[in-house]
C-alpha cells in the first residue's frame, strides 16, 4: 500500500514527468521503458542518461508507476492518475446513468429519513442525512467535472488539424452531445418527463418538514441544523444543475449545428486557450514572451444622476422674498454711563501683569453695565504700552444680563 506522505513528496519531485504522463494517458494506457526514458529526456533535458534511468526507477519504487502483470510495460497508478487529473482538470465525461442511480439512492434515503423520525431513531436519521448529503456532493462534483470535460472536448475539436475529415474531427463532440447532453436534458426536464428537479423539490419539502417536526418534538439542535444544511445543498444543486446543463449545451451546440473550417491561427488559439485554462496565463505565457503592444483604454466621462438632479433644481431656483420689518422710530435717548477711564487705567497699571483681564474687570468693576464693561475691555487691550496675549483656553463669564465665551487676554508691560 502506497504511503501518502511518500506519494506527495514523490509527486513534488517528479511533477513534470507525471503531468505529461497524465496528459498522454488519454490516448495511451501503458508505456514502454524506452518511451518513458524518451519522455524523461524531453522533460529533464539537463539530466544525463544515467540520471534519467535512476529517475525512472524512483518512479517505480514510489509506486507512481506500476508494472502490468505478465508484461514489462508500465502504467500510472490509478489513484495517482485520478488525483493528478483532478488537479489538472483532465476529467472524463461521466454517464447520465450514474446520475440516475444517485437520484434513486437519494429517493430511498428520503424514505429512510421519514421512517427514522417516526421511530425516533436519531442514529438512523443522522446516517440517512449524511448519506443524502454525500450523494448531493458527489452529484455537484460530477456536474462540475462534466462541464470541464465538455469544455476540453470542445477545445480539442477546435484545435484539431483542419485537414482532418470533419466527421472524424468532430466525432467526439457529436458523441458527447448524444451520450451526455441529450440524456441530461431529458433527466433535468422541469416538466412531468424529468426526474431530477421533481426529486429535488420533494427532497427540499421533506427536509424542511423533518426539521420542523424535530423542532416541534424537541429534537437536538444539531440534527435540525444538519437537515437545514442538506436542504441548502439541495437548493444549490437545483441552480448548479441548470447552469451546468446550459453551459454544456451552449458549448457543444454551435459545433454540432454548424461545422466550420478553422485555419492555422484558430487552431493555435484553441490550443493556447486550452493551456491557459489548465495551467494559467503566467505559466503558459511568461512575461518576456508577451507581446509588447497594448490596446489603449478609452475613458468616457458622464454626469451622474445626482448631479443632474442638483443642476435641474438650481436651474429652476427662485429666491424667496423675505420681508424686513419697517423701521420704528425710537426717540428714547440712550443714557451713557459715565466712567473715569484714567483712574481705571492707573489701577490697571498698578496690578500688572494680569493673567485674566475679563476676570479682573468683573471683580473690580462688575457693577457697570454689560455694554460698558465690554467696551472698557476692548479699550484696555489696545493700550499702546501694553502687550495683550489671548489665552488659548476658552472661558465662560457671566455678566449682569448676558453670559459670554471668550479667550481672555493676558496683559503685561511692553519690554
């Protein structure tokens, strides 16, 4: 039995040769030693002949290559072939009969779920749910692999030699359409003739009903969550099945309905697109091999709908007429408060420096009116022989009738 860790290390060491062997395995089922040495010479041209013979022996010792009974030929280990083929997306087209068998198994599993819930057998319920979930995941995987296999068939047909007879060139395409697309179309028919979507709708209904019954009867939340998760997978499968069938049909239908002759350029493009899909753009086209030309992108500037709405509102803007009150004749004389400014200035110079001018005024002359006090404040900070510096911190001062917020000045004599 092959050791998984040894297998992973051997795949990493001999990946170039294994990748080529998996690609060739589509047309060849076994390899002679001379053929393998020739392939190793192309894959590792920097190695000597002895090193290539040693590498071939390492492939055999690691069980990547196994000997065919009663023969000297070698073939790929089937587990290795399936694993590497799945990584390279080299899938073979599946059969619709396999999908029908899995659908039948899901239908049987749904009946077992209902029976298990009636008998209150939670172990059987859990096993049946896991069984249905496994089948759903296998169906999803098969649909994905079939879509990739159909894409590969289309690419091989497009990249084939244009001198080949058309019936031979597109034979694989016609076989895939007749053997897979048509049966899958009948199977996934949403009408009475199909069995795929009616089963999924029934499964969705049964799973939701079982989850509701468990919640009503007080079943474990883990069982309810398991049933809901399987129900979500059923919904995902309903959408994936339709999209996969549509993708396969759109891929093969043009080739089936209209057989076109391809020139050498389209053949090379088909091969290149196939390599890009399998290996990626960077591995297929290195940076130094990319063409130096590039297509300039064109930019268009348009006015957004929000800005158009604002412009429309501004275009139809009409200023509102505001009526001002009429002037009221006020014959009442304004009484001016008499203060001795010279005495106040003299008192100020005696108390220099002052860290808070407004605080000093309210302390000594707070009996004056608010307007008089503010007027006096502004006169004192403008004295020519004083240096007035506002305090960075804002303070709030309550006067006789009003309260003000200000940065009170610091007064000091000029140097």
